[in-house]
C-alpha cells in the first residue's frame, strides 16, 4: 500500500506541476527551438534532424491525432507539450519504484524516502524544463528510468530488458552510453561462469530491434517527399549521413583544452544547481553508503555516470548539459539512500528523527520548486507564438522566406507545414534555410518540392538573384551577401526592395 501511495502522490504532483507550467503553444524557451521542426515532421510524416528519431516522430504523430479527436480546437504545439508532461510524470512514478526497491527492505520509511527521490527528480530543473515543451528529452528520460528499473529491480527477467533497450535505441542513440552499466547490473545479478551470455544476447536483441525502427526513415523520405526531410534518406548515403549525425561531428572534441575545462565547469554547475550544494552533498552521502555496503551498486553508478558525463563534456553545443539527465536521475536515487542513512544515524540520537527529517525534506523540495518556478514555468510564454503572428501579418502570397538560425527556421516550418497558419495567410509561401544549402540532399529536396522555381536547387544567393522581381523575398535576418540599402524592415523581417 505504501509503495503505490508513494507512486501515485509523486506522479500526480509531478503532472500537476508540469501541467500548470506547460507552454501554451510553440516555444523557444529551455533550448526548445526544435519543437517546431519536430511537430512539422510529425504532421507531414517527414524526417526530423539527425538521427531522425523514428520512434518519437511516430509516437508524436499518433498523439497529435489522438488529442485532435479529443480536443480538436486545441493548439497543435500544446498537444506536443502535453506528451512531454505525461512522459516526465511517468518517469517520476518509475523513479519511486526504483528508489524504494534499492533501499533496505527492513527500512520502515523506505517508501517515504523513495517518494522524496521521485519528487526531487520531478522538481529538478533539467527534467522540469524538458517536460513542459515539445522535445525528445522528456520521453528519453522515461526510457532511461525504464532501463534502470529493468536492470536494477528485475534483472533476472531478461525478456524485460529487450523492450527498453529497443525503445531507447530507436529514440535517442545516447542511451547506448548507458548499456555498459546495464550489462554490468544484469551480469552481477547472476552466478556461474557463463552468466554474461544471456544478458549479452538480450541486449544485442534489443539493439537490433531498435535499429529496425530506423526503416521508417527511408520509407518516410521517399513518400512525396515530405517538406521536412533531413538527409533525404531514400538512399544509403543520405541514410548514413542522417543516422550517424555527420552534421554534428564537428561539435565533438572541439575547442581544445580550454573549452574542455569550461565544459567541465558547466558539468559541475549543472549538477549543483539541480538540488543546491546541500542536496548534492546528501546524494554523495548515499553514494558513500553504497561504497561501503553495496559495491555492485557503487560500480553500477560509476559505469552509468562516466560515459554520459564524458560525452556531455566533450560534445561542445549550447544544450549538451541536457544529456546529463541520466546523471541527475541517479543523483536523486543517491539522495534517497542518503536520507535513509541519515535517518538511521539520527534515530538513536534523537527521538522522532524520521518525521522531522521527512518534514525538512518536504520543505526543501517545496522551496526548490518555488525557487525555480519563475525561471522555468512557461504558462505565460508567447514569444514564439507572437513571432508567428507577426510573420502571418507580414508575408505576402508566393513569398520566398529565407531563414538562417534554428529558432526562426523551425518556427517558419511549423507555421508552413505544422499548424499551417503561415500558408493560410500567405498561400504559395516557400521557406528555405540558407545554411542547409551546403548539403546536396537539401538542394535535391528543394528541386523535388518546387521544380518550377528558378535556381531553387543551387544556393540562397542564387535563388534570391533568380527570383528578384518575380516573388516577394523576405529574410529572417539581414544576409551578409546583400547590401543593407537593398533591404527594408517590415515587421520582424527584412524585405528585398522592389
């Protein structure tokens, strides 16, 4: 009874928090610019940015349709945001189950501390920020916790392992970084000389099943083709470019030693700001407890934390700290162990230690949520939506819209092919991205989408030169290759003068 009460309380509180702070529509906050592109890809049956996210795109596509039946007047982006809120709350429920099972069975208050772990995970800024907008990371967090639940709580049921591994590989390839820890947990839960064989077979089976989901990419790429179609992967070269993340390889090991040290500082700052230095210290108390009493869990922790942390440090992008979600989650489990350890130490020395410690923990968690609310809550965020409104009021029929940065590009894609507010206001609109013209697949895609538009398959500069005087031409920001006197600012855009 205590177990399911703790699960229900944590899940309901997490969902209530996320629902209250949910972005009402399209948002750029919390590194969420990709939301417009993900929604447009789901609506058009297309392929989003590398590695293509076949599982998430299919799930989002079905979810948007389902909520559309239930609430046809609801905002399209709000529906995607709601999916993230549900995924985040589900991961909180699983966290309570994992924490409770890892605490000593004789600990009377173990489900109380497990509840604290779940709420700490729910209130952590990293998970909270990704559970109130359309992005891949909240669902990724759910699959991460599902994998941990399987290998730590049900390690002898190998048929359970295949599903989370397959789903994780089909969704976000960084889950592969957690497989060494998962393999270790499965092997050490068994005895015998060949105890590694069955876990290895199960994990290989999961990876292979997950890889099969990527068949969706060439099938979707060749269907039409859809306008959101990264890599135009109806051929091997395009498929390999997309799935391998070739476009992002330059971010790995870039910047030299000084950049790496800066990223290490960011890693430390990210972990510290999730729960404050005191909360992190409590987590280290839990890890120290495992170091003394549970070497298997200590080793699992090191194998879980190290690959993800190294990747987040060496992958130099503005949002790489989001990859630390599995690390933050494990710190929450350590905190539950730390609380249980502290309660055991305090009880002989102080009557009523457990209720007092529980009360202090509850107040600390409430303070954490209240402190982070002003910076994390998006219920009043309308910057991206107002940008789309301004675009709809500015653009003319048959316009060319040239974008460069992710925020403006993906917002335009969402307005053109997602909720279609831009194409309704400006029929015949053609949005193109200047930077993507460096790729042959993008040139080919534009040629197949707009075969009658002059120079559509060459470059942004050639496209503008060939269509000047034929179409209204707008830019999301002034291009460096056009003299400023040839442009006039109209609303949020710059128009090529007639």
